[in-house]
C-alpha cells in the first residue's frame, strides 16, 4: 500500500532493489524521503511502486533525478553495468552528485569506480553494511562509511533514514577493510552456530530450548541470534544472504588476508563447509544451510520441523 503524502526530506536514488536495497528504500520512504529506484528485475520495481516510491527506467534516470544515490549490487559485472553502462549512473549524474556505495566488493574495484566518477565531479563514498537482510529489514544495520568527509556530512540524514548506526571511518577504503574484518567474524560465527546446533542435536537436547538458553548466555553471538532460529527449524528460506552470493564475500576476504600475509586459521577452516553447501545444492538458500552440511557429516537423518526442499526461489 502506498504511503500517505507528506512533506519530503528530499529525493534519494536507489540502484539495486534486492534483499538489502529494497529494505533501504522502504526505510527511507518511512523516514519521509522520496525514493526513485532501478533494478534489472521489473518485479523489484513494481514492489517499490507499491510502497510509494518511483520506478526509473534506467540507472541514468535515477542519477538524473537524485543528487544522493545508494547502490547495493551483487557482482562486479553488475556494478560495471550500473555505473558505466550505456544507461549507467555516470551517463545521468550531474557534477556534485554523491553515490553511497553499500556493496561488498574488492578495494581495487571500488577505487577504480571512485577515480572514474571523480573525472565527472561525482563523489563516491565507500559505505559497506554490517548486517544481514533480516537485520536490514528491521533497520538493525551499521554503516562503515569512508571517503570525502564533506560528502559524508551531506548524507548524514540519509544514513539515519535506513541504518541503526553510522560510523565515519576515514579515508576511502577503510570502510571496506572493516567490512572484511566483520565478515571474517560472520563466517566463523555462522559455522560455530551450526556446530553448536549439531552437537546439541546429537546429544538429544531440544533445539528450541538450546537456542533460548544459549542465546541468553556468554556463548551467544549476533549470528547465533540471527541464524540460530533457521537452524532450529532446519529451514533456510527466505535467505538473509544467499550462499551463492556470500561465496563472493569469502573470496574477497581470502584474497585480502593473503595480501596481508596474515594467519586466519579459523576463517580458513570455515571455508570448506561453505563450499560443501554449494555443492550440496544450497546455493539459493541462506548461509545458515551450512547447518545441513554438518548434520549430514554427523550422520543425522530425517527432516527437522519446517524443513523444505532445496529448490530455492
């Protein structure tokens, strides 16, 4: 249902209306901004229209109509097309436009985009998000912002519109480095949650009780709290983060720590379980599906309550 009209705080552009981007747009609309968005999926555009936003025909149209744009995109190829395709952001953006880049990508890619946009007097901020899709849906995410400080200050109200907290972290790229550290921990904690659930199940403990008790104690973590309920049910849909997409994040972190020549034994030990989840058909399910990998290796059989097939959607 469309929102009632009220005085707008201004127009914000949104390129990418997937799990994260659609949540950003909805919160910005709730906060009183006008939102114009574009996604390659027509259905995503229709969803935005139903919420009261405006659907653009291209990234260039978004850039022509909004002075602050947020991008949340799934791959380097999608970013190249969205920014510098024939109908990309660069084709429509005016000098002084600010782009809040919220995706998790390599530093090299983001720096390349920053330099190319700067030639057109468009400012790119590196602003990755800490939080899952489920957290974004309830505005429970943190932003690690880095880049031009004046541009960041101009975007402060926009950040407040779709995030729980925002940190200005310094020079361009520092935000991404912090996101790599955060996702390294997410990778480990997600596996530790699955491990705890499988140990509990093998020990004959009711998993609902295990979740309630452990979540309230010293052994808990945000990943335990976010993904534990999915593992209790053995049901990994809808995805907060698709396993297939998260593999990109794992590859980025792995390359980053290798360049640093830094030992990461727990992260390295986690990777095979995410790889196994993809091979076993869980690519379109949430990364909580590594729980199914561990259950199989532990010899646990049968379906947990609410478990579905692995077709995804």
